[in-house]
C-alpha cells in the first residue's frame, strides 16, 4: 500500500474550537482508514501571538477528543535553520527581492495562514541605488518571492498543478492548475519577524514526509502558492484534501475569540468527547 502521511498543524494562538476538532478528526480518521500515519505540528512562528498555554491546550484537547499522534511533535519555532536554508536557496537563484513596505503593511503576511484569498501585492524590486540607500539607513525590509523571476526560472510554471481530493470553496476538485499569481509577490521572510507561514509549511510538510494535506477549505488558496514554492525548492507536492468548514448556528465561522465554544469550555461543561465526535460525524 502506498504510504499515507497526514498532519494537523494548528497555531497555538488561542484555544481550539469545534472547527479544529472537525479538522483534526478528519485527518486522523483518514490516516486510520488508509492504514497511514497522523502527525501533529505546532505552527508557532508568530511569536507575538503564540502562548505556551495554548500549546498545552492543543495537546489536552486532542487527547480528550480521542485523537492520537506521533511524538515528538515538531514546533516551527525550533526549525529556523531549515527555513533560512530554503530562503538562501531561493535568494541565490535571484527569486527574492527586498521590499521596504512598512512593518504594519507586511505584518499580516507573516506567520498567519491566510484563511481566504489575499489581495495581490506586487511592489517589485527597488532600483539598486535606492535599495542601497535604504539598507544603509537601516530601514527594515521583507523578502518577497518574485513571480516574474519564478516564471523565468521554472520551465513548467504555466503547467504547475496539484490534485485536490476534497473540494475548494468554489467546488474546485481533481487536477487543479496552480494560479500562484493571485496573491501577487508573497512575503516569505521578514528581517525582524522570521519566515512566513507559506515557507515554513512547505518546508515542514516535506520534512515530515506529508503525502496528504488535510485542512479547511478556506486554505485552498494557499495551496496555489505552496505548489509554486514546492516546485522552486524541488520538494514533492502532496495531495490536498480541503474539507468543509464547521459553522456556528448563525452560519458564521468559529473564531478563536468565541471563547464559550472552545473545546476546553465544552470539556469543563462536562460534554462527553463521544457526544462531540458524534455531532461532528465521527464515531
Ligand atoms: N497553522 C495553520 C492554521 O492555524 C494551518 C495551516 C495548514 O494546515 O496548512 O490555520
């Protein structure tokens, strides 16, 4: 049987809610059905928002839910050297350029997974003289991935595609042509804030040998960018299985601020894990 390795990769920036429970159970059940492996990864690169108690909470909530995972659990905060190596590899091929937009402008691009489509940003490299001047002034900058340079460097840029075994928000499924350009030239690293979600996720999915990325369909757009990064870094593209989102009774998405609905709170109220599993469609 072909290997099947999937992962659940929460960011410890809040307590888990029903949506996370559904995602973790979906991946875990798929691994069991395929006789494969289920891995956990803590995406804790956004140091300003991650807290140790949320990491502990992830372990407690998942254990309560009946999910089992392999140990040790990798934490992205300890994987800096691997990310720097990937950035250096892209840089040495002229695929990145420095962008001096303000910290506030690029903050949103760093560390957080873009749930939903992001508006395209393509500032382009500065003229060499202006760049030198700004570097000399000590202005902060970010590395952006140049779509133009990627297109030139990669023979099969237009033919990039990935397999979607689940379904995207617009019914996307099957072999999907990658459109990495819809987000513009994405930020991959920032001088003072480390690397971006896209870079860390792609490097770690390959490092962990992930064959199937199972996650909410609000992250389908991310697969388009991640597919390009995998091709540029010579990494395999996993199969994607985006699943529907569990919505609140009012039709809105669960958010980490809905504290009354966290798994921790349900546990405290005495809700049995089996009842939540059944509500979410799992035995
Ligand atoms: N850490 C991401 C999140 O919290 C998950 C990203 C992924 O599964 O690729 O949404």
